């Protein structure tokens, strides 16, 4: 009788584990990856170095609407001798503060 209870207990754990794994996989597949840059008003630090060129261009177009601030941030990046992707993080931080 003790052996039977142990088997039932083990099988219950195996079944429970299968459901947990299946649920986790379904949740991961249901969340599509965003191609848009995150909103610029977020408070968490964004790692811009992982953005695609397309994401950067979208953010740049939005920021360039604030002409005075955008020009100031670009001038600061030039003074720091930053260009290309190396300037992205600086410009992001400058435009979102």
C-alpha cells in the first residue's frame, strides 16, 4: 500500500510539472516582441545599444520634434566626440531626462 501511495504522489508531481512547463511556454509565445522603442517617459534605464536601426530612427524622429532640446543634445554629443551608435545612449539619456 505504501508503494502505491508513493507512485501516485510521484505521478501527481510529474503531471503538475508538465502543466507548469506548458503554461510557461504558452505565456512566452503569447507575448510578441515589440519593434517600437519604449516610451521616452519611462523611468527605468533603457539599454539603447540593443536597439535596432529602425527603433533608433523612430525615436530620433519623435525627439527631433523638440528642436531646441534635440539640437542641444546633439551638440553635447559632438563635444564629447560621440558618433554613431556610441552616441545613442547619450542622446537617449539627454532627451528623456
